[in-house]
């Protein structure tokens, strides 16, 4: 026997594609069973999760990562008993709290106060427990002023804060968390992460799903990688799993720009596609500070453009321009572009504060007249390296650039004075 509080063995979930479950009369069953001249219609199934096995010990904080459609949310729903597995089984020992869909159990006609009691009861809290934690829940959610206002009058952010506050104060032995950091503003996300860190320090077990690589790296001590519903990597070395996740086979990143919604130019535009290539030659939008990357732009100008100006601006989540590069901004000139072409630029990523950035791209003629501009043409996520130990990305106090520095302390003012004098010499 092991001390695992979560034990998953060969679990899988299969869904029928293109059909939904509904109540049917006997005549519907008979009519739907035979089609095409009496032949049974072929069923089309997809495995959202398939043959997944792993164990999680008490007190572990495990990151569950993978691309969209990898099966992460389905796996959490299986563990939370929201849906039944097609094959296999899972054992969870302890009180379970799940943050799978923030806001589940809230009623728009009830006030915030009433929804705290309703949602708490749905999540398994007793009335006495809710009363004991009521003030703490309200303080965390920051909606005290609107506590007796019906939820339908809340903004989406207020509703999110209240829902997370209730669920986060359940104090379960096992906490299943699915993408809570994808909602709300930066301050709310930081607060959510801090609360989960408090839960982990209390020795509780957390299974955390997120696309926020920095959050997984900061919070988790081990990680599981899913790909196409299958477990492809599980290790106590989080960085090892993240490197595998960011490998070209898992994290290719090419964006079709032909019908981008944020194009400001009229007509078809010039840009057709943007691809980000990391220093190892693989395609990935996740990079480390200081890494060399290559950005490829497929373009199709309306005619021959002599001495075009091509630029890329990097913008942070607050919409602030961090830096820009271009053929006319410290770059090398391009003599002309005619017909379908690929423009390639290589540069080193500055030591940016970890977090997500967007790439704004522009194509201009030699006079600077814009022929095509796209804001937010692609995403670029800067990861934490081994040196940077920040918990939160994009903190308002950090600025844009991470400057490496070494700090020491010498006890006693005399020693400091001698040290200072030595520097002056």
C-alpha cells in the first residue's frame, strides 16, 4: 500500500461525436437504430481521456498541463465524480473541493449573501461552517458593498471573485482546480494564486490545471502532461515536464493572419501567416529571456514594394509597448518585396518580466504609409528561467525588464564604510 490520496488506474472517457444524450421514447430508439436501408448507422466515437494512470501523495501540488483538447478538464471531471468513466477507475481519499467552473451553483436572482450560503451548501459546507467563514469569504471577494444586491446586477468580475472566494474557503483535503487563473484581472489572478499557495502550505493536495506556465512553475512541485487524452509525461521535476511540453512536437505555433479580426488596413492586407521559431529550431510561442528566436512572416503585397518598412512591436497585457524592432528601427533594410514572399527576422529576447505579450506587426511602403497593420497578431509568452524566482508575472512594481543583480550584507557600519571606500578607490 502507498500513501497516495489520489490513485488513477487505466481511466478513460469516450464520447459519441455529433450527438447528445436525451430522453427518447421506444419508437425513437427503434427508428434510430436502423438507417440506410435497414443497416445500423456507424457510430463515431472519440476518446477524450484514454488509459491514464498515476498516483498523487498527500500534500503534493501537481500541475496538469497540455494543449487545448488534451483532456485535462475531462480528467478533472472524472476525478470530481461529475462524469462517469467509460473504463478504469479513480480513488480519492479525503474531502474533495473542486473549482472546475467558477460560478457553479450561483443563482442570478439571489443576492450575494444568499448565494454564499447556496454555493457553500452545494460544495459540501455546513451552515455552521459557512457562518464561521462568512466574513473571510466576503473580505476575500471584495463585494461587501453589494452583498445584498441580486447577483444579476454584478459585473462578471464581481461574480468570479465571489464564486472563487466561496470555493477556496471550503478547506478540502484534495482541491481540484481548473483554469481559475484565466478569468478576472491581474490582481484577481494573483490573489487566486496566493490562496492556492496558502492551501498547499497547509499540507493539502492540489491538482492544478492551467495554461499559465509561470503559475504552474511557481505553484507546483510535480507535473503531468496530457496529449490527445493520453498521459505522456509525469515527473517530480516540473521544469523537465515543462520543457517537454514546450518541445516542437507539442507546442508548434503558427497563426493564420489572412482573416485576422484586428487588421486595420482595408482590403485583403499583406500579411498571410506568422510563425515563431525558438532557438532550437522548433515552433513555439513560449521562450526564455535572452533566447534567440526567429519570426517568419508570409506576405503577399498588391504589387512590387521598394524599400518596404516592416516592424514588430511587443506589447504587454496592459497594452503598453515594451519594445519594437523593424527594418528601419536598428534592423537591416529589404530592397523590395514582390508577390508571395517570406520575411524572416532573428533577434534575442530581452530579459523581459515573465508573462504573456502580444506581437503587433506592420508593413509600410518606403514613405511610411501603412499597407497592412495587425494588432495582437500572435502571442509570445516569456517564461521564468532558473535565475528568476518571481511568483507573479507582470507585477506593477517590476517594470518591463528583469535586471540580474547580486546582493550582500556586511554586518556593522564600520565594515560598510570600508567596503564603500574600497569601491571609491
